[in-house]
């Protein structure tokens, strides 16, 4: 080992390999880094960092690291140690092209429309074309908006849900007023990071309902927006 990194074989403020505590070793390593090739060189960025190698699929789960250590994840991405320890606390940076995520949100993530009539609905049906697949980012909040025009006969009650597969994410319409109506339903979610496919469904608790969009002024639609931090 070179003199530059052989910090435990010689005194460092009274610390030796034989009697050093973990805290003293960490302090000695930090002191060596501050004077070594990983020392910060730019005013305004004064914390030391180290490249520590790579992992197969995730942040390290063994070994001892310092805050500022980072590794390459071979499936595509990076992990940064934010709190020193064994193995320390790590933040995984999203793979792929860098996209800034402002606190105020990114706006539209997906938007679809239809002008298809679906008549005399009673049991649960998917609303034609109102399905979106998107990749959610951890700790982000998304607004889901649904617009539907429908005809509800007297004494009927209709429900519209947003679902992921068979799982109900939320109810966006619950109506029992008869006649032709235009409804806008809105909800927010903070899903787990990864790919999600949401769809709009329609059903009745009693009677029937018909979706009857006006292709000129009131297309049915489904909109997903990133609105900021969760």
C-alpha cells in the first residue's frame, strides 16, 4: 500500500491500527481524503467524494463506507452513500437520461382521449382507450384527471374508477342524478417507483349508464400530471 493511503500503519493524530476506534479510523480516512487525489478542488463544492467500484443491481449491502462514496450499478445507475457506516445509508440515482424534478412538478406525463359511445353499461367495463402507462419516480405526486360525458336514466347510480389491473386506485365519479351529464373527477397518488398502467372503468350500482361523448366539445379524456414532491 502506498504512503498516501497507508494511514493505519502510522500515527494520525495519535491513532494507530492497534487501538483506533471506528470513529478515529473514519476521521483518519477523511483527513487522508481531504489531502489526497479525491480532495475537492472547486470553491463551493468542498466535500470529499470517492469512487468505490461497482455492484450488480443495487447499492452495497456489505462493507464500510463514508458519506460521499459512490458506486456504479451495472444494470444502469449510480448509488451515493449519504451517511457513513457498515454498509452506510445509500441513495440510488435513477438510471437513464437525467431529468430534473422541480418541486413544482413537471406537468403532463400522459394524456388520451376518445369519442366512442358505450351503451347500457351495468357491470364493470373499461372505458375505451382511457388507459395510460407511465414510469413513476419515487417520492413524486401525480394528479389523475378523468372527464366523461354520459346519460344516466332515472333511478340509476353510476361509478367511475381508476384502476391498476383489478385494483381500485380511487373513485373519481359517483353520480345518481338522471340525464346527460359531463363530469370531471380528480385525485392524486404517490405510487411506488416503476412502471404503472392505470385505466378508467365504468359501472352501475343500479340501472344502466351510457357513455355518449360529443366529439366537438367534450371528448372523454384521461390525464396524468406530475405535480411535485410527495
